[in-house]
C-alpha cells in the first residue's frame, strides 16, 4: 500500500508507503521533486498527519492548490491514470 499526494490542477504528485522513514521521504522528494511541505514526523504518514493538523491541508508546491491524499494501490487502473500526467 502506498499513500499518494496528487494535485488535481497540475498533476504534481508524490507517492510512498506510509511507513517510509522521514529521512527517506525527504531524500525521495529531493531526487524526484516536487517538494511538498509536510509536517514533522517519524514516517511519511506521521508527516502528512502533522501537516494536516497544523495547516488543515497540504498544498501543491507549484500552484498552491490543496492536494488530494489517496491510498494508492498498484492496480492497472491506477497505473494508467498515473501515466496520463
Ligand atoms: Zn499543482
């Protein structure tokens, strides 16, 4: 299972398993971009929750729209929709 942050305006997205350690999440954002502003936490899931508690939403780094947070499965449908962006 993975959690996906996806901007519905410009298709910026970031995806990682919820238990990914924070340093790995930051490494992955540094390498892949875009850099979503998350909260402090030990894991990707904690960082998302911290951001939601502090700010109420997570915004797209490009267009500043709140992003959708999905539990992404690696289904064929999901892969096809990902590739469109
Ligand atoms: Zn965007």
